């Protein structure tokens, strides 16, 4: 998993002395000092099949390592993978295809209420990978596949944060924070398995 590329701060730059390995991360509400948690989730059971925690903010660099972890952990290539626009790059499309992954990666955001242009006819041969993926997502199948992403990928994060109350990591340092995130994901999976056996 990629780690810090930020280099050394300038001599007068402010520093986080509590956890110097954490980085400023952009969130919906502004900025926080922290880490970037990643998880790959099985659609059928909402089990976390791969996880990672880094101090790099952009998600794009974590797609391929996470997919390699999925293949290793599950013993095979996943049927279909969906990911938001933060994971899109032409390199990720190529490398995902080389791994045998059928990926649907969003290429950007639409404005609220904006509908994508409908797709008609065959896929043109002269499209860039970004144009090809954008068109693929606009097909009937692409829209149906990608529509499930939010319910699949975001559900475990919601359960971990809202239901179980894990809103921030308690340990400091990248190695300890990674261990804590792995433990949080493990307990999420154990709770899912427990509830499935009790319900049966």
C-alpha cells in the first residue's frame, strides 16, 4: 500500500506532534488530521474482504493494491468491482483489466439532478479509456451495476461509524493505526458472521 510522499515540511511549517505520521485529509466538512481508511466489500454479505489504511489522501493510488489484496484474500478475481471517481485513472483501468477485474470506475461527478446522456449504438473504437469508461457507465447495464455501489461500499463504513461508534482511531502512528483499522474491520466481519448464524 502506498505511503507518505509529502517529504519534509518547511522549517516554519506547523507540525502535528501528537501523531507526526498522520496527514491533513480533506473531508466533506473541511479538513482533519488523520489517515485514509480503505475497504473492499463483498456485495452479497457486506463482509470486508480487503482493507488498508494509509497517510495518503488520494484514493486513486490505492485501487490496484486493494484489488490485489482482494484476489489474494478471496482466492480469485471478483466478478464485478465498482468504485467512485476518486479511484479512477486510466492506469487503474488498464491494471485492473490485467488482473482480470471487470471494473466500473466513475470518471467524475454529475451536477445534482443532471442525467447522463443516453448511449446509442456500438461503442466507438476511437475513445480514450476515460471516455470508454464514462460511456460504459451510461449503458443500461453500467447504470444498474454502479447504482448498487453506494449501498455496498458505504454500508460497512456507516455501521462502523454510526452503529458501533468508531468515529476516530485511538492509537497513534501509522503501524498502530493500521492495526486498529484491521481490528475494526475484523470485528465488523465477526459481527456479520455472528448475526448470520443467530438468524439461521
